[in-house]
C-alpha cells in the first residue's frame, strides 16, 4: 500500500469532511507522488493549500461558493513547492475571505479542533492547520493578516511560520488586507516548516533580504515578555510561565515590556479605518452578491461595514499606527524578540456561536498587532493546559521579531524547542537566498573566546569546526587581548584548527572596518579544498610575532 493510499484511508477514518473544500482524486495524487518522489528538497512531501491561494486546475473559492473560479496557473508559492517535489492533495477550508481567527465562518462547515471535536480549530487557516495536525498532509500553506498563520498553529499543537511582509510572494492569493497579508506555512516540526519556507521564499523574485540580515541570535539573546497577560485565565497563565522558564533554561534572558501600545494598535485592524482594506479587496462582490453565493453573515457584516470609513479616516488611522509603532518599539528597546502566548484560550464551537465577534477579538489579543508593525513570527508548541472541564488544550507560544529578523526568530524558536545547541543550522532566510559569507576565524574569535561577541553581536551564525590546508602556521601577536596571527607558509606550514562562521555582507564589512592592526582579512584554504574569507596578519607583524608550534590557539 502506498503512502498516498494510507493518507486517503486516514481521511476516511478521521471523518472530517469540513477540512477540505476540494480534495483531488487519490489516483491523481498518487501519480504525481510517483513522479515527484525521486528528487528535489521536498520530494514526495504532501502539500495542502488554503483555498484562497491558487492551484492550477482547481477552484479557488475563498470559502465562498459564489466567488469561485478555476485558477489557470499556480500561485508562485505553490509553483515553487511543486518544483521542489511537493504534491498537492487539495484545497483547505478557511474563515471566508480569510476574515476571522475562529475557523467557523464557512459554508463548507466549521473546522473542528483535531483533538476535541467540540472546540474550534482556530482560523482563518483552519483546514490547513488541522490537515497537518491530523496527518492528512506533511505541510500546508496558510495566510496571515491578523494571526491566521499562528492562532491555528497554537491551538493545533503544530509549527507556523509567518514571515516578514514581502518576503514571500502573495501573487495568486485572494487579498484580505493587501498591505498586511502574507503567506505562511504549517508543519508538525520546525525542520519541515523551515525547509518549506526556504522554498517559498525563493519564489519572491529579487532577493527580499538585504545585505545586513542577521543570520542568528546572539549568544545570550534578550527576549521581552508582557508584564501583564490580558485574556488568560490562571491555567493558561501558568502554562505561559512554564514556557518562559523553559526559555530561560535555554539561555534566553527575559525582561518585561508594557504591551499597551501593541494592544492599542491591534484594535485599529478591525475597529478603525484600517479595516477599509477588506472592503477594497472583496467588498464590491459581497455588496452585490445574491443569497445563493453563500456569504457568511458575520463576514458580510465586517466587510460591508468597512465601507463606512473615508480616505481621511484611513490616513488618520495610519498616522496613529505609526505613533503606536514608535511607542511600542521604544518599549521593545534592544531586545532580540518578543515572546507571547499564541492564543489566550481555546474556545468551544458554542462559545463562538454565542459571541462570534467578541471571541474572535479575544483570540487576536497577541497576534493582531504583528503585521501592522511588520513583525515576523514563529509559533511553536509549548505543552498543554488542563482545562476546567477535565480536557487538555494545546498551548503554544510565538517569538516575534522585527522586520527581516526571521532567522533570529527561527534560532530562538529552535533553542526553545531543543535547549542550548552547539551548531545552529542555517534558517530558512539563509537557505532561501539571504546574502551570506563564510568567515574562517582562529583564536580569540572562536567559540568561548574573548572576542566571540564581535561576531554574534552582528548576527553571525556558527557553522563548523575546520582545519586549514597544511600550509599555515600561527604566530603570537602583541595585542590586547592576545591574538594569533595566521600566516601562509606552504614550505613549513601545517593544518591549523579554526572555525567557520556565516554572516551577512554588511556584517563582514563592519567587522573589517573595525579590525585593528595588524589583523587583516584574506582568503584561507581549508583542508577540504575550499577557499573562504579568513583572518590573517600583516607580514611585518608576523615577522615580529613569536612562532607557535601548535595547531590551535
């Protein structure tokens, strides 16, 4: 029995017809799987796609039957994943027009929690998250405007990556609020999510990451957490406290921050003129739609109601947003990230039915401000919560970083999940095309040395231990702190032990500009035949320095 047949059997067993809006025939998926399983970084990976993202030959409904059209080409993110070997199994359900965080606003059915059928899944990327949580897909595409790529990840106990705005293409995606939309990915673990996001980023055209992108967090990163935790009950507060303690055990320094300006900004997305972008996206269709179109009444009320705002009010809201962002970032200070609960609770279907707007608003407490401030985010599982009814809820936390700090957030998430680690693997921005240069270091800049901070403070990532070709020797330089000088000497040299770090071109330039005499950068030959940028020293200093008869400083 093939893996695809197993998945389709699983789909029958779990009996969750609300997860998929369109499910491709098993035979078609199996044929694609046989063809694509042979190669590519995602060879044979099964992909589910949120049904506001185009897949060639399949309808795009945005969870509205009357809006449906058959896409003629794949959205760039889908095309990139397919080119890497992923196989599309179908299109997943969502809160209609990606308007909601609950996963219930769809004529195709409310998407239920993967574990507790009386609870919501979280939205709007509800079907995508549940498909991954139930093992019906390896990865799934979602979208995120106010938390739709994070809230369902938190409630389903999986990983959700929300990149910096513009890093992943939104072409071929039905817009919600075009200024704040981004495409996300779900997976059971961080490694799989990271691999998929690297492929998706490659479809964004010219490199979206600049030459100053940090590739890792510092050795001792600082993370801020909310001083107050609105909307969390005692059990969920305890779960967050446990997560913070786990972060500290992984080497993260914790400080508190006043979340007030963040929360004030979050209200602008639905309660002020910024919501007018939702009407601009699909308002004309909703306003003119026939009853047979299948418009969700809550969604219709939000989007049609957004037409009441004027252009002057929209400009005022955007000015207010800038003021709040400045205030929030001043609170943030020089911290490397903000750590928050992904969701403050896990509502039941009945809770949402009784108060659809209020519950949705509460769910966005720690997510709504993120895209407004152009933050990147990574949601990861962080244990469970004992609920009052005797059941257990999945609890998740999200690391939020400044724009283009996606690799820093990925590094922090990995440390949280794995504890202190020796080698930091390349995160998806680097794998997906962020400019990076390898630098060979010897002596004081190696891990544990007195000058390691000069690398880590610039976002350098430790890559590997290395040995040079047997053509070098070390001399002791008269510097403070003491440093070795690497000298190329093919006749009398030997293989010298060192390390390779990876950093951005801007960081390397800053490093070179601050490099004191007699140190200098040049090309160093490694034992495996590679030539990389590395430390050396001026010839006159090498002549004055004391020769060292050893291979490691």
